């Protein structure tokens, strides 16, 4: 699987998590716009080959990870969704860093 597809799959899973999570709240539309729309759009841009999609997703993953950890700590009823958000944020960071890791490994093998 290519790094772009891996990143898009991780972002799609995060967007799907947010869709399911916002369905349990009264203000579902605002939750969809704030939380589900950015990873969905980034997944599309990653599949279309935007070079900055990984960087942008990794920066936003820092926010998603922090939000997930904070909510897991503060809201025991939301702990499962929050920990899933934090775990998927780590997967997004891994997927975003994968091209750099691969490039570094090939460069070290050539020297």
C-alpha cells in the first residue's frame, strides 16, 4: 500500500469515527463540520496527490491526539471514542511520516 493510500485510509477512519461520534450528540451538524470534514477533505487531497497533505494531517493530528487524551481523562462516558481518536491520530502521524522514513532508509543504504 502506498503512503498516500495509507494516509487516506487513516484519515477516512478518523472521519468515520467523528461521524459516528457526532451522531450521539444533539449538535451533530456542528460536530460534523468541525471534526469530520477536515480529515475527510485531507483524505481526498492525499489521494489526489497534494504534497502537503501529510504535513497538514500530521499537524492536525497533534490537535486530535490532544483532544482525545483530554476527553478520555475528563469524560468517562466518552472514553472509548476519545481513545480511538487518540489512537487514530497516532496512525495519521505514522502515515504522514512514512515517506520520510522510507527516504531516509534508502539514503542510508546507498551510502
